[in-house]
C-alpha cells in the first residue's frame, strides 16, 4: 500500500493540468468509498484487527484526497501521515 501511495504522490507532483488531478480525485474517491465499505464490514463482523488495518488505509486515502483538493501546479506535494 505504501508503494501505491508513493507512486500516487509522484503522479500528483508531475500533474500539469486540473484534468489530470480531477481524474486522480475520482479514483481516490472510489478508494475512500471502498475502504469505508471494508471498515463497515469489519465492524459488522466484530473483526477489530481488520477494522484497525482498514482505518489506517482509509487515513492514507483521506490524506491523498486532501492533497488532491489543495493541488496547485508547481506547488510541492506534502502527504501527511
């Protein structure tokens, strides 16, 4: 997962247009929605360990979303953990 986040960070840094970033935003919104579903299922099964792991994943995707919303061409990309 960390590799995926780092690759996405590079793509954000290399983005030249709002359209490129918008596509990444849509993809990330799908990741967030999937992660929320997995988290809900883990809680429904009372699987605290799976919920904990997915909560960490969700936090990464939320941070990526924040970065994408704040994107400006040429502005350094900072992902918070």
